[in-house]
C-alpha cells in the first residue's frame, strides 16, 4: 500500500499562530485541547474556538490533529470523554495520545477518529511501533533521540504511519520519562505543566577515580539543548517512508511558525531557504542535528542569549510578510457560459458547486474578449483558491471584466462558506467500563494464583548484581536485577528474580535485549520487568512485571498493562497515596494483578541520550561516573549505562516508617548508585520500619502535583 502524501505539520498554540501556519503553507496543524495537552500554558482550543479552527483549516485543505497527550488521573474519565466529544464535534482528523485511558475512551466514543501515539509515549523502536499498531494506533510520533539510520530501519518495517520532529525545541530527557519538574517543583511534564528546570544553570563534574582537575563553570547550562533543525533532510525522510515532518513550538509566535513552515516547504522541494532568517526568528545559539546525525556531543548544548533575542527583533518584520496574505491552496474549476439574456457562471472544488446567473441582456462583443475574461476570473488573490481550470463559452457576446470579477468574488465567498460548514464525526455513548472491550479482555483473564501479599512485601530493584549484600534474599520477597547481567545472578535467587529491561533501547539495544530474553527465558527466572510498550512486544507470552516507566496513573492504563501480560504493576510516583487507593479499589482490577509503588530510591528524574558530562571531559576520563550541581548546591548523581544517562534526585525517597499508610501490597526499593553496605542498611531500615537518617523526601505521595 502506497504511503499517504508527505506532510509538513505545524504547531498552533493560538488562533493567530494557526492562521500563520495555514497562510504560509502547512499541510496540517496540531493544537492543544484545554485540560489534557502537553503545552498547558499555550492558549489552546476548546468548544467553539476548536470548531472554528477546524472549519478554517478544512476549508483550506489543511488537516487538524488534536493533542490530548497527557496522563489521566483517577476520576478524570468523564472530563476526557467531554474533551473527545469536542474533538469529534469539531471534526478533527486525528487525536494525539499519551495515555491509554484517552485511547480507550476515544475508541468507544469516536471510533472513526484515528489515534496517533504522542512522543510522550516514548516510542523509539520497531517493537514499540508494532505494539502501538496492535493497540489500534494508526501513527506513531517517534522519539526525538533517534538517528537517521534508526528511523530508516523502523520505517522499513513499520506497519503504521510514522511522524518525526524536524525543527524546534529539544528536551534533554526522553519525552514521557522526565520527572524533574514534578519532583523539584510539583509541576508535571506528563501533565503539560513542565517548569523547564533543565534550562537553569547546572555545574557538572566527573566523579570517577583519578579524575583530572577540571575547571567547572557554575553558571553553565549542562541540560539545555539547542533547538533541533534537520529541514534539509526532509527529502530523505520522505524517501524513507516517513509521512509527517513535525515542527515543535506551540509556545512560540506566528512569525516563528511562518518562517519554519516556509523553510520546510522549500527544503522539501530541494530549494534554498533563508537560514539566517530561520535562526533569527528563534534559536538557542544556533541549531543542532546531533541525534539525527549521530553526533551526540557537547556541541548539542546551548542557551538563549541576548544576541539571539536581538536577532529576533530584526527578523520579525520579514517573517510577518510570509503570512500577511493567504496562500492559494484550493484548486477550483470556473465555467462561464453567456447568452443574449445573460448566462451562468459556476465554480466547483470537486465537492461543492456554487453558481449564479449572469445579468443580461448582453451585446455582441466588438472584439475578442476571452483573454480579458480569463484574467478577471483568475484573480483569486486574498482567498484560499486558485483557478486550476477556466472554461469559457461567450457566444461572441460582451461581458465587462468588472462584472465577471464581482461574480467570481461573490461565488468564492459562498464556496468558502460551504467549505467551512462543520463536518462532525459520529459519536457513540460511552458504555459502562465493565462493557469496554479492554475490560472484557481483563475479565477473561484468570485471577492471580499467587497467595495474597502480606502487608508491605518488599521487592528490591538493583542497578547491578554486584550490589547484592549477603543475606539480602532472606529479607526480600522479590528481586529485580538487570537483564544484561542475568548470568551473574546466583541460581538459588532466580526463582524470585525478575530481570529488568532498560527503559529505553536505542540502536542495537533492542536486538541485544531480544537475544537476552531468548537466552534467559529457560534459566529459571520469575520473568521480566517491562518499562516501555516495546517491552510488551518483546516479552509477549512471558511473565511480566510493569515498571514505573509505564506511567500508570489510572484504572484504564493499569488494565491495559495487565491485559498486556503484567501480573505486577508499578503505579506512577507522580500519584498521591489517595489516588493510588482509588485505582486499587476498582472492582475490575480485583484479583487480576498485584500492585507496587516506589518506597525507596533516588528517583530517576531524567533519562537522556545526550551526556552533560561530555561538555567538560571525555568518556574515557569520566569512567561513567558524574554528577550535576544545581543553584542550591544539591548534587544529582548521574548513572551511565546502555547508551543513556540517568539523572537521579539528590535525596532518596523514604517510606519505611510510613508503610502502614501504603495502599499497595508491595513496596519496591529502587537502588541505583548505592554500595552493597548501603543497600543492606536501607533494607534493614525497611524491615524494622525505621525513620530515615539524614535528608529524605516523601516525593509526591502526600502533596501531589499541581493540577
């Protein structure tokens, strides 16, 4: 089956930006719906403003994708339904989704609405794309961290459409896997409220043994990346089979949108575009193509400077010219027939036809007037139309060009009104949750055969097998150890050990993981801890435990994880204990899985493919040990393994003395950079229900995130 036409997809943070995107030639726009989108501080759209925006775009052959791409908290299902009904009433062309609750409600309420998996869903591999296809998605927006060769490999076998970011701001963390804003300030990126702490100054240091003396700038921005720009690669992406080139920037202005769209159109056509204007309208000390080009170095990092701001002031007037007038983009056929009593003029766009009588009587023409009439009828400037074909049958009669022009203007206005008429999608009532296909599949699963967990059973997750202290097995009910160190796990521990898969698997990481799964599935382990939808695909049919990377925040996403094969599900650390309790009380989940939460650990705030330590030293000198220091002097350890860096919270989460308040039957102790002795001390503290020694945090379990 042939791929759909390649599209340039532009951001629309408000009505002005939307018009700029369309007027400058975007093939489609994406916009946020109030309440559930990843750019909550943009103006966004809802109700009548959404309907008008979609009508405006559709009249001009421009598609509209609605972003409903945040996680859903317990009890918000009715609000999600309301939002999706607005999307359906407006006639949007697709909905962009992170949370499976949104996807499942959309399937019920608006079954004809295509589902696009947001970049917040953290899909960065072929297995992830295949899993999303199996779940009913028609498109995946790939993670921004992929190299061109990785995108090509996915596209070569993808069963559904692929969308790729080609310009705009870059988060240093893998999208959907960043908890820094939530844990440091209560504003969750997964709820569209990111405060952007990564743009603040951090100093960096390598902490391995025998480190050379390195001058560290405390005002450096070691987590702030330059904006992405790979517009020149658009012909290559189209050749790969990618169908959509996405421009980031719903928080930017209309000038930015118009310049990037215009540059993208020219780049796609192989034409030269104004790179100085592109950088001038917005950049952070220039652009980067680091991930896409496979050049993951310190050169990717940059900040917005005073010089960048000054350049923007000179660029804006020229940028405004790009959307001052509407780009003609809708072809029409115009037919004019004259007779002595007047005649008729008709205009059609292939779907709608408008026509009017030509006033008469008409007199014979003194000279040929065909060329003048052609010129009068072709003047469609200031409208979205252009005359693809004009047919005339004048019968030798004279019609003033001014009359023909007036008739043309009137009919094009009428045609535009017809094209702007609402085209709502059919809607269905939302069935009771027990009748959804997802929950029917859940009900068909056998109840867990395991005995009920004792209060606050303990599971220890370790970064390395070498962290295991003596006697640990006797104090823990379960262990979670790295898949790639499976052979180091003592045989006597394997029956109670899950093997964790890395949260993200780039390049050959997925192939390596698949091979390791095949090798270990007969070695006596309990199963596999999965952190990503790709892992569901890789571990299909095998025992699974759902990790915190799945972002389980509601009953529906929990049910999806269980149906996918997870017998244990980790609830999101962004939930409060009360919100967790609401999930656990859902009758549909009773007996179908066991639940756990993080009770200890230096919370992984970010996971990134770009390394901030590369700004100050080399990998050889770093020895995979480093730390960042924020403006308050708090030191954030960095873990480096499996082609990614994980930035940890400065102080550990501690719930040992509050285990009686934990609603889940199990608590996971998430060990990262602790020594075996430190692991043993923490474990003893939890067994004894002790209070923490030193600094600690309760995370978000009591205060929650801003809503």
